C-alpha cells in the first residue's frame, strides 16, 4: 500500500520570532512495505513533541547547531525530526513488530521511516496515557528531574525559583521541588497562569514577569532570605536578577534561554561575576541527552511514575490535533499560548 505522507517543513531559515507563515505542508508518496534487505521500521505517528529548541535549528546560524547531533541545522523543504510516539505499521527489524507502540526520534509528519541506529524504544504495556511518555515520564520530566536533583542537588527546605513555570519543563520542576519540601516561586506570562500555579499546583508564589518593571526587586520581595536554587529556562535579564538575589553556594541549572532564542543580536545574559565569585554560585548548563541510559534515568522513571500513580503530580498537557496544526503549535510556544506540555496528535491509536 502507498500513502501520501504529509510533513511540515520550513520555507526558509528563521531568524526571529517564528510565525505560521514560515512553514508549509508538503507531501511525498510512501510505500508502507519495508524495502527488501533493510532493517527499517515504518511508524504511524500518534503524538509529536513541540519543543522550543527546534527554533535554534531553524536559524541561518546558531552556535548550538554544532554542539550535538540532535541540534543540527534544519534544511528548508526537508522533514523536521522530532521526538514522538507512534505505532509500528511495518518492520524489517527483529526487535520491533507490527502494532508495537514506540517512543523516539520521529518527525513532524504522518509516517516516519526509522532507520537502523535511530533511538527508538518500545512502550510495553503502557500503564499511563501514551502522551505522558512525552511529558512527565519523558523528555520534559527527565529534564526537570536531572536539572533539579543532579545539577542543583536541591535539598529539603531550600528556596527555589523557576522560570517559564507554566510550561512543560517548568511546571514539573516546581512540582518536584514542592514534593521535596522546598519553598517554590515561579514566573510566567499571564494572570491566569499565575492563578493556576498557586491554586492548582500549590506553588508558594508566582508572578507575571511581563508586569514587573524591575525583576531584581520583584525577586527580592519574593525571596527576602535569598534564592538557593534557580532553574533557568529563559536567560537574559531574569538570570541576571536571579544571580543578584542568590545565597552563597547557590546553584543555577542553565536549562534554556528562550527569551534569547527569538531576537537576533540580542544581548546575552551577563550575570554579575563578582556575585558569582564571592557568593560561590555554580551556574551549569546541561542537556537532558547527557543523561540518557545513565543510572539517573531509572531513578527518575520510578520516582515520577510513583508520583503520577499516587496523584502527587498534576499532568499539564496542551494538545492540538492534525499535522496541519504543527506550525501554529510551534509558533505559539513563543507567544506563551501553551499551558504544560505542547503536543500535536496526528492520528488516533
Ligand atoms: N537543556 C535541555 O536539555 C532542555 C530540554 C528541554 C527543554 N529545554 C529548555 O527549557 C525551556 C522550556 O522548554 P519547554 O519545552 O518546557 O517549553 P514550554 O515552557 O512548555 O514553552 C515555552 C514557554 O516559554 C515562555 N516564553 C516564550 N517566550 C518567552 C520570552 N521571550 N521570555 C520568557 N518566557 C517566554 C512561554 O510561557 P510564558 O507564559 O511563561 O511566557 C511559553 O509557554 C526552553 O528554554 C527549552 O529550550 C532544555
């Protein structure tokens, strides 16, 4: 059987705020049978992950593009590889059979041909809704867990500040930190998100960064005793203000810098280095992929599954439907449209 496989691509490189008009839908014929002699797997995609880091791959030039394979520059007109979940429809690989549910490197399209060597994992007898394996039990959860517990080594009773707290990674950082007995304050971009963080997720405080003319004094008022841990998802002025308010031996997980992704030539964050030195602050960048296959992964999966099972973590997801909704889902990340993990469901199970 042959299908017309619809995929999303960029029309040209994007250097600035992305919008729907930067993308187009294309299609290519795809045979749903395995080519003789290959170990390919054909996956019908179900959920696709929509992530801010893809914007750095879409740029004409970004230092991120030469860092790791998964951050490589995208080519206009070509498919955009992305993490997702799908169902195997045909397999030339003995480890996978038709109808297996899988998680791994797919693409923003309806079907993906996965070649030997691409990371793909079977989801055997899923205990939770499939989408959770992209959110709390997937990349977002693991990013939050590794940053908070390994990079920042958070301890009970510490004062924790998290930015983009109503987003996918941020909400989980805050929820993990609350479960570890911390005082947690989050920043986000609207009043309704602030209310949700305090009322639904039980954060101690939350504020709308768009309404704070002076981030330094805002943080001073929320942290009269200083910040021990800052989980940074935005970079720029917020990082500078957090460092100015940090306690001696404070730790910063440099997870993302979304406010620096969209403006070409924007001044990068410049935390006060005298503060960093005299307060002995540890600012450390990391990628969740550094942790794949390591001992922390099993610990993360077992602890987080337990929290979800016992209702100790609220799962926040924001799902759009249809491959054609990918451009607006992606552009929406940079307008703050999403609450929780942004996913696109491209087919039914
Ligand atoms: N190091 C790693 O391995 C790793 C892995 C995954 C993600 N990340 C990073 O973690 C961060 C969060 O990713 P995510 O997947 O959880 O995305 P997300 O937070 O679910 O979505 C992005 C959010 O960022 C906020 N935002 C957009 N533009 C902004 C700006 N100019 N200034 C401040 N906030 C802005 C918006 O919420 P508001 O309403 O709050 O504005 C938006 O909802 C990103 O920086 C991402 O690159 C890093």
